[in-house]
C-alpha cells in the first residue's frame, strides 16, 4: 500500500468512516475525504482523526463538478467511491436525490478520473443490484442485474457507467458488491442500529411483513479489509462480490438483539411490508477469496454482541441523530406517532 494518496468519497458515512480509520491504522496511505455531510454524514464519525497528518477533509458534493475538481487537486493515486444515497425507504419517498448522487455523481467522478489520467477507481456497490433470490442459490458476479427499488436501480446504473468507462476509455476500474454491513457508526435508520436504539428506549421495533426476509450479514471491518484488497490487488474490469456467507432473517436479527439487551419480544411490531421488498440476498464470495486472498475474520456472534454494546456505550452519538429531520422521516414512513406509540 505504501504512501499512496487515496481520494475517498462519502468518508463521513458508516462504511466510509470505518474504511478511512482502517487505512490510517493499517497503512501509510494519505487520505483525502470528499463528503457533502448530508443527514447520513457525521463529523463525529472521524473526530479522532482531526489533525492527523495523513488525513484531509474536503467538504463537497460528488454531483458538483467544481467540488469534484477541487478534491482531485494534487496527486491522487487511487479513488474509492462510497458517496451515495443508500437508504431504500428514502429512495421510495424521493428517487430524485438517488438519481442525482448515485448516477450523475458517479459520472462526474469517472470523468475527472479519466481527464486526469486514469487513477485506479473502486466503485463501492451493493448486492441489491442483483434483485431478489429464491430460497436456494447465491449471487455470483455474472448474475444478471435486476434491481427492484429506485436505490438499487441507481446503483446498477452507476455500475454500468463504471464498466463503460473501463471498456471505452481504459479507466482502471473495479466494482465491489457487498452484502449487508453491520458495526459501529451505522446511521440509525438502518435495521440493526434502529432496532438497538429503539430497544434501549423500550420503543416498538418495526419489522416489515413476516420478518422472514433474508440478508447475508458482514461486519464492516471485514468489508473494509476486502475494499483495501480491491484497491491494492483488484484487476481492472473485474467485479468482486463481498460477503460473509452468513444468512439471517430479519426476525433472527431482532431476536438476537433483544437477547443481548435482555429486552422482551413484545417490543417487536410487525408493519406493512416495503414496496418491492427483496425476499432474499446471498453472496458467493469465491472470486475475492481465490483471487485476492480475502478472509472473513469477525465471527457473527461476537461481531453482533460487540456492535450492540457499541450502541449501548455510545448513546450520545445516536441520540444526537434521532431528532428533528430523523423523526420527521420516521413518522412519514411508519405513520404519525409511530416513534412514540408504535405503528
């Protein structure tokens, strides 16, 4: 890895901030972080790196050409694009922001990278671009894209742009598609921090439909290690699926959280299923293990218990978030009074 200069977009988000911390700790890389600081970008996520000699923050939007050009100033060796609107529920309420950031923003990043000579470009995507799986089988890198939400459609569109820039212009680009992440600093609209923070306050825990939707869960530290491998060793033009081969239903997740917190199952509240809700995701991670040497290192049981305890120990972090705009969104999505009284 050496002393390469890495441009990270969306570095104040959940995965981006964990990745920056991972790279500062495990390499001599210099990091420039371009982040718009939307509702999901939190300065507290990297407070410990303020003033670090190998870390620089540039406030800006990947969908603004001037901001992108500013972030690319100086010698950039590698680019990793985390910046995205990523919450499926919000994409149903407001698709416009997802098209602008996830598609047009990625286009601007690709154009600037191409114009400046073709720095290695890693696009951080999602397994949701593949759509929904039946009871058997797993997503492979050659699984046809079949997105079912405005969010996943915007990410699939960005992936196709990335591959077009590789094939047409020779941009050395790599795409990673990861399964569901969990760990510290995750925005509390997402399933695990939402359930943990609500349970700590004895509030209803909203579970879509019958709770049997299946996701493949990976600890964010393992995802960050996979991304570091993709940057250093990924072959341009390749897609790498990242997963932990760890399928759990949403009901299993909520019951585990309640067990760790010693809270009653009566807090579980079943709500109307989300439109276009994919039933099952599962990742075949053979390629990244075989070609890049990726290994899952965080066992799910330990990782989940440590994650739950992090939210217990960092109540001040999520309490600051679950106010104002957050509560407005929560009640708009789950119904009036949902946060206080259940749905």
